[in-house]
C-alpha cells in the first residue's frame, strides 16, 4: 500500500470501439450493484466516482483533475476490452503514470494452464483435472480501513439510466436478488449451510429453489471472486461442515466458467463466430415469428416455456433448463445460436461475455468440447425427468397447473375431458406445440447430414 489518497472510479464505457453494450437485465443489476458499492465505499470515508464515455478520455479527465500518479484495474479477457486496456496502459506509461492491471475475476489466467503440447485446453474434463491439481487460492487480503480520497465530480447512479422505465419490466427481479458484496456473501453462506451437500443431485432439478447457489450474477459483476468461493468451500470441507462430493461438483461449475474464459481469451470472436468453423455450412432458418414464440415462452412445450418465462420475470434461468431451451431453439427450430445468445445477453442478469457464448455454442454443437449436434434434447422427457412433480412448470406456466403430472409436460396428449377439467384449451389458453418433437428432431439430423456432406466436399 502506498498510503496515497484513492479515487474509486467506475467508467461506463459504450463509446470505445468494439465493446459490447450491457443488456437490459445486466444494466438493472449494475444499477443496484453500483449503489451498494457506493454505500460500502462511503462507509470507509470514500467516494465512488462515476463517469460515462470512452475509458481513455474519462481517465485522462480524472487524472488531470486529481493529479493521480497511478491507475490500477482488473483485467478484461474479451478481444475489444483487451485492446482498449492495452492502449490505455501504453498511453498512461508514456505520460509517466504508473499503470497496472490485475487478475480480479479468474482463478488462473487463461494462459497458465497448458496441455502437454503447449496449447490451451479444448476439452473441459482435462482442464478441470489440471486446474484442481494445481490451484491454491491466495490468502485473503484485509479489508481496507479507509478509502478516503479527493472530492471529485461524479455522476449519480440514477443519471446513468440503468433502471428500466416505460415500462419497468424488472418488477419480478427485486424478490429474487440482492445485488452487492453483502448479497453475494449471504448467498454463499446460505448455500454452504446445507444445500451444497445435495448439489450433485439437486442442481438438475429446476423446481428446487435451493438447488443451485445463485452466485452467477455476483461473480459476473465482481461482487465476489471465484478465489473467495474456492477458499470458502475448501475451508468448509476441512472443518467438516460440508461433504467433499457435492462441493467438488460445485467447484467444477466454477471451473466451467474458467474454461469459458480460456476459450474467449484464445478465441476473441467467440460470441460472433462458430468455434467449429464447419458450422458455417449449417442451414439455419430465419423465422421471426418462431423466434418470438420462443422468446415469449409460447412454444407449446411446458418445460421450454417455463424457462423462458422465468428468464423474463426474474432475469435468470435454471442451468438445466438453459440447456433445454437452447437445444430446442438451435435444433428443433433450427435457428442460429447467435439469436439465442443475443436474447440471453439482453435478458440475463448474469449475462457473461465468456460463459454465455461458450455455453450456447456447446449446446448448439459448434463449440469446444461440444454436445454432439445429433444429441437433440427431447423437451418432453427432459421435463418428466427433471421436473417430475411439475413444481417448476406449474410455477411459471400457471395456466397448466391443474393438469395431472402424467400429461403436464405434454398437454396435447391429454384427453379432452382431462383438459377441460383442468381449464386448459390448447390453442387458446395455452399454445399447441410449435413443432412436433419428432419432426424437429428429424429436421435437425437432416441438417447435420447436410453439414457433414459440405464439410467432406470442402
């Protein structure tokens, strides 16, 4: 520590070339997160200074106003972010200003883990084994006693306009989320106080509200680091408070996030281009009405519709259901994974520049270590297996709540009498399937054969 005064600066940058603007749900989270951060800093006699514009210009202004001699920040790993940061570092050093960036969001830097041949890992399982074998979290740093610094002009958080207006579609978010460092710590503590032991079994059950940690948006916005999570999990294991099995499955999901960042670092266009270049031959379909039905949760498949409605109402979707809805869009409906990735980017509070495109490409079959394209999730059997008691579907598709479990995930298979007794009129109160499962599966497999034929001819 230098002992010099500190300017705690946040720059909202949508002006620098190539940077991807935050989606609407991410901005909702950022609004609340910045307010929590400002309060935490104020409690340490400091001020959160907010600016908006190109980062290089904003930094130059603040340096001129304060006479700052050093600038420190956490690294970014997307291509445009790295380019902006590299240019800033070069400019600052040329001006005699100390400039240093640090790893604040990953367990290890994307260039650390290497295969035997010296390249980066393209398959998750060996990546996870290598990470688990070598990683040890650094000691926790003490909380600062003071963040006092000069009084600098700052925008107010509300001036950034992150909270939605006209209409406010975020009314369902507040009941589920508490953005900020304190909210992240509470989430982790609650999860380690029992639910983690059943994580291996319950993480696939969307009807279980405590089946997952809910930490993804907190990790996304740096309110908690993966090192903190790892340290807390290992300490709980060593103290005998939690079992190793569930904890390791949970940490493997943290590792999937790391794997995604490694892919992003080595493939900066991950959100725009197929990782598997063969997929440029895939005969994707352009059907705006079909895409809209998927977005609105009106496909006629209850597990798919429940997931899409949960996403819209809460800014989040259970991970098992994310795979189901992504498979349905890219395989049953044959719509490009980028359309789904864009929708998730706008509607997820945890929309992450690495995990979002990596996971979409994994499900679509075009990504690293991808699910085979010919594996087409059956939304009926997926619902029956992972939402057997129908708790998830009944919550998010209440118009189907009175249907018996046997037909809940395929209401068109119910007789007229069962539908009438449940108050369900297919095509009126709930849509008929937008495509038959077997028709969608057959079409997807035929498209895959077309891709293979074009690949062989190339």
